[in-house]
C-alpha cells in the first residue's frame, strides 16, 4: 500500500492516542508494514486538546509527520473546526456525530459514527468509544485486516477489558456497514 | 511498553522507551533523574524495568542531586545514566564538569524541547547543541555527543554512548529531541550476544604502581578505572589533580590535565567521526541536518532529486566532536548548503559554516521549534537559495 496518513483528534482522555498506537502496533508487529505514530498534547493530564498522527506505508518512512491526512478521525468540535482544513482532497472523515457538527465539504466524504453513544449503549462505558470509531475506520478503509487488529487489541488493552474493547470494535464495524448501507 | 507476545523482540514504542531499553542492554544498572517533559518516559520505563534486571533507579530531589549521584555511582563501578531536557540540563551542567574532570564514564540524555527557559514543555526544539558542548563551567570540555533520528537509533546509539563513555572515560551525551523521543516506531532489540558491550576496564598493576589519570601521556584512552573501595585509594574531587588524583594549584599540572581532557577526544577523531551521507557523489547542492530535522530534510532531498536537481545530504550521528572533515569534503563538492534546524540562532549552521571553510555558501533555515520543519519548507527554501532569491 502507498503511504497513508491518519489523524485522530479530540480531547485528552478519549483514548485516541491508544487507538493510534494500536493501529501502529498491529501494522508493524503483526502485518510487517512500516508505521510511525506521533502526537501532540497540552500540559493537562485530561481534557486538553489531543492529537495522534499515524503514518502507515509498505516502504520505509522517512518523514514521520502528518501534514494533510488521508483519514481524519474527529471526536471534538474544537478539533474539527481547527483541523478540517488540513484534510487532503478526497480524504475521509469519521466524526462522532453526537459531539461534532460538520460543515458541507463537497470533495470530502464525512461519515457520522455515534461512537460515544454506542459505547455507552453496548457496554455501558464511554471509554471504549475509541474502539468503536477505530472499528469503523478499519471496516471502511481496509488498511489493516480486522482480525489482526482484534488480535492486537486483545494483547494490549488492560487485562479484564478485552471483551468490552473487542465488542466496541465490532460495533464500530457494524455501524459503518449500517450507515453506508453495506450491511 | 506495549507487550508483544506474538513477535519476539519487536516493539512499537517511543524513542524514549528505546533509550531506556538501550541503557539496560548496555549494562546500565544505576539511574537517577528528576521528572521533566519530554524525558520522563525514559525515567518511567527505567523505573518499571530496573526491578526486573536488578538495577537501582532513584527519583532524586532535583537535577543536581541526580547527576552527582550518577557520578558517584560511576566511580563506584556502576554503569549509570541521568536524563533531562533543556531547563533541567542547564542545572545538571554543574555536575557534568565534575564528571568530565574526574573522567567518570556515564551517560546524560538531553531530550530537547522548545526553549529558552521552560519554553513549550511538550514540544520539540533544537536549542541545546552548544549547551551540551560548552555549558559546563571552566571550558576545556571534551564532550562526546551522539544524536539519533529514529527509534531504532535511539536504542543503538544509547548502547554506543555507554561504550564510548567507558573507552574515553568521560560523560557522553545522547542529544535527542522531543520528536524522536515521543515518536513510536518499530524497535527490534537485538539478542544480547549480538551486542558489543564495553565493560569497565580494571587495573592490572598493584595500587602502588597505578596512576588514576594518564596525564603523562595526554590523550590516552582505554585507561583503567578501579572502583572506589577496591584499595586503589582513588581521589575524586572537583579540584585540578595530578596523575595520582591529588589536588594541585600548579600551572603545569593544570595545563597537563586540561590538555589530556581535550586531546582524549581530538586525538581520536577517527573513532569519533560518524555521519550518514546520501547521494553526495554528484551533488551540486547539500542539506545538513541532525536529529528530528534529518527526516524532513531527507524527504526534501528525495523530492529535489525527482525534480532532477542534484542534492546530497549529510547527517552528523556523532555530533560532538563535530564532523569537520566530512562537512569540509561536502563543502568542496557543492555550491550551497542548507541547514534546517529548530532554533533561530543558527547553532548547527554556524558549525557547518566553520567546518566548510568558505568552500560553499551556508544557509540557515531556522524555526523556533514546536513542530519540525515540513519537507515542503525545506524544499522551498532549497529552491529559493538555488535560484539565488
């Protein structure tokens, strides 16, 4: 695959950093691809603006930064308003439809995923909203095999939370199929 | 570190974590630090991993205490390390002079962030190039510093820092930055049997015949270092010393000591010159960058090459002593050299200018930091200087 750039953005505490790390881990360790993950965050432990960038490529990665993401995962209005302009033409946007109001953008496909609400509905914990939206991204883009991704989640989330994380991930895949009529 | 059971010795981790693992692989078993972004992940990884390998990790009351205790641990025979970032490094420099003067092998990691002062704590900068070289009071500094550009190198060069500190009997810097420290990439930890580790060299003569400091043969390296408490009566003080280690105020002794400290590095440039060179054979223009800035610089070089412009690239891996010879060779080949770096005072570019000796025009592409340059910034600036605008 050609170089693919992803940006996850929202608030600290939403687990977007973990979602990016999972993606990079699965890509490099399980799928023998190259990946680099960078981040930016404020000095706050939780609640501040948080951004996680991932580059995945079959070729070695020289520049690790993400300037114009191919895929933008957005879980706060602030992040959307600030970062939507950076998305590459014909890029893909996944946004939490209960947290973000989008603008009309003719050249960008914007996919609403009720990640936080679904996480609460299916496992009663909004903390797995990151896995819901990650599931949608994987289902939509196919950048990684969903089973590899699940293997990685099982290995790396805190012990005892494997099932709720995997359930949330599968819910995200299902949501994408429902929303886009690909069920 | 995320645990990977499915793939042995492969990890998707931060540069900071790789530095901690490199230290452990090199035999580091004493660590003292004081928390600071963006170096704290090194301390956290060490704190988690040291109990598994029998190391001692202490969070000290401040930076001074941490570097001095590292010096003490080194004199007592331990491989030791401390880590910090700009505002903390400036404090540690006091202890560093002590380490240099007493020829104590240990490693100091500087994960640079945007300065001066506290600056932007969580974001990248490259303002400490001169700090690590000249910061320690009194001059006569024989600093060795290595600078990685990716996660694998963060591991590999940390191992090299420990080895060089033993060979040269001096504190060695790993001069890295927030981008390298916080980026996650694949790290492959080699089997211990594949790693070259330099152990502490011990005296083979009785204490009565042993000279702690080889001042009669200035520039000597690989000199033994007995542990404090082994009966060699070694003296480790902040004052100028004789070959035996006793304090002296004589002009001759002072000159002998500092000559040795400086020549220890300058007499062995063959072992202390390491650069990455790309596409220099037919290059008409050059880019020189180090650490995180090397990667956008190389991307810009590729872009220029695909546009048919003959651009080459050089990266100091051992950045102190500065690779004067390779930079001079590059300058003799190319017309113009661009130096992207994350400061506005032109630290790397000044060194390049000095080493180029007028053979090529040198241009500084600075920024205050926070973000690295994007490849397009480096490319556009390169085009601008090529066109002479």
